[in-house]
């Protein structure tokens, strides 16, 4: 639909431009030609604005890899950030497949993903793997060309079919995840850190209670002196 709408708008503008240029070549039609040409420029601006407004109401499917959906885990996220439901969503990894890798016995390659529909503000998340993921691939193997196709209606026709392409560079996450042995080392430090906190709390409590103890000690000394004076009498 967008292609047909855009083509019809710009074909009409092209026709008007040709007419305006022809009028400018006529000696007695230059004023009309100039006015028509100005009108064409105004219509171009209006057409661009109209397309932007209409496009803002369409579905927009985004595909990305992120490490902020699961702790210490890479995830592939397919998200509709548009205003309408996307139908017949198809995601192709055109040059090399995307790999889901947990360990050697649990891995899967994705050349294509398909979804019947994806509503606005909804997302689909696929866990790819942790830090060990990067031990199996070189940087150039972690760069994926992604082609996303979807419809703005339930019918799969040329007029309502949309397509966009992007690049996903998973190698950029190579230094953002912790390896399992690093996590274990961090966990082992927890008891020592807790003991240190406990000692600090005890020291603070001692400092806080010291003035009170000193006051009590002075009070006892004064009481003992007072008793001694009475006994001396």
C-alpha cells in the first residue's frame, strides 16, 4: 500500500513538473508555469510530510542482540516498535546463520525465523549463550546480515509487504560477559566481604557505645567516693 501511495504521489508531481516546465517555455505562459512550479514544490514538501506521518503509524520490526535481558547471557530480541501489528514476520540471516550455543551438546543454527504476528510493543526473546559463546567463534563469524520482512495486513501481497536490512555485530559483546570461573571467584569472595562488613559494624558499635561506658564509669567512681566520705564521718 505504501509503495502504491508513494508511486502515485510522485508520478503526479512529476507530471505537474513537466507541465510547469512546458509552460515556462511558452512566452505567454511563464507566469502560469512559475505558479505551477511553486505549487509542485509545495506539494513535494506536503507529500514528504504525509509519508512521514503515515509511516509513523505502521509496524516496525527491530532485530537486535543484547545482554541486558538476562544476567550474563546474550539474547536475540525481535521487537515491534511500531503502532500496528506486523503479520507474516520473516527474519533471514543472509550470509551466515545465527548460532544458539550453550555447550557442545546444546546448540542450534538459525538461517530463518518466522512468526505469524507480532503486536505493537511486543517482543520475542531467544537466549543465545553466555561468555563461553565467544570461545567458539572468531569476530568475523559473529557479524550477521539480517533481512526482515513483514506485512501490514493478514494478506501476503506485494503492496503491503515491507522489508528492511540491518547488521548485527555480536563480537562487540565479547568483553561484556563474565566467564564461569570469574563468577565462581566472585562468589568465593562473598564470605570474606561479609566478615569484613561485620568487623566494621562491630568497630562502629564500639565507637558509638564508648562515651556511654565512660560516663557510666565516671558515675561509679563518684558514687564510690561519695560512699567513702560518708563512712569516714
